[in-house]
């Protein structure tokens, strides 16, 4: 199944890269707004449809971000055709294809593919995490003052702005640096391979985080829910166990409840 997901991600990534290069060359792009600051392009819909065709023989229902309604089936494949749509729209080469097989709230296997950098992150439950065929591990840094922490500042999280400002301040004062990149999928993958030490995110969705949760766990890290939500719901902190313990000391109390 992992091989099946991998092949689908790479093929969809080729299509996504073609559309991205067309955009850079001045090609038009049809965009509509799903909600405040929440955009979807014809490319999102095209790549999702292509992924569904590629995965149609997998034996599981395929749930896509752009066509999702209701609740997830107990066992299904979830796909995000472009994690980082706003980056894509602006010609910023930082976005990914996300695919995961989920069963009863657990991620069985998953793939995050960056078609611009040609980086394929993959993980399978109990069998490790890999980047382009090489085993990856979370950072061995244990010093929060040297940590690089990615923070999600989601457009849907405006009601939590005061908490986000407090969170950002605490991390800014304690860590070496912070990042806000616009792709939760790649942020999680970067924690898994040690490029980042930790991430904290609110208001995401299963298709944003499912492969990344497994990547971090299989790379030796820890993923926990925040504000009383499950990680798979898109409310999470992910890090090595050493850095997570340090984060617990500086994160606002409301985040960890």
C-alpha cells in the first residue's frame, strides 16, 4: 500500500509541477475563495481528481480536501492535492502533495511529496520514516535555546489570536528562531528529518497532518494534541521527546489542557 501511495504522489506531483511552471510563465489560474482567506484553484481540483483516479483501485474510499463533506470513514485514504495553496498561488516553491491511509483514527502509512525539490517523505507504521530512500530521524538537539520551531498562524484561528500571540512570544523568547512557512505537511516532514526541532499548529485538518504525524513518530519523535483536540484533527505539537519536554515548560497553560 505504501508503494501504491508513493507512486500516486509522484505522478500527481509531476502534474502539479507542470501547472506550477505554467503559472510562473504567466499562465492564468482560476481561483475561488471557499471562505475568508481560504482559496482553492482549478489546479487543486484537477490534481485531486487525478489522485482519485490513480487511487481508485486501492480498495478504500478516497477522501479529498476539495470534495470532502461530512465525517471521515473508519478506513479511508485521505489526500491533499496542494498543501500550501497560497504559496503555490504566489509562485513560492514550497508546497506538497499529501496522501495517507487512515484506519480508526490511526495513520497506517503516508507520503508527503515536494515536487519542486523532488523530496519524497514516506512512513509506514512500525517500519520507520524515509526521505528519498534514506532513513530519517528527528533532531538530537536537547537545548531549547538552539531550537528552530515552526508555528502555524492559521487564517481560521483569528478567535485565538491572543493565545497565538502569547505562544509566539514565549517561543520567540526561549528558542533560537521560529518559522511560519505556509505548509504544515512540509513542516512536519522537516521535524521528522531534523531540519526543525518542533512545530505547533492550530485549526488544521486530517489531510494537512496525517502523513506528517506518522513521519514524526516513525522518525523517533512525539506528536501530541493541544487544546483538548486530537493530533489527527489538526491541533498538535510535534518534536523530539527532549524538546517537547522543554516546550511544555514554556507553552501557555491553555495550549496543553
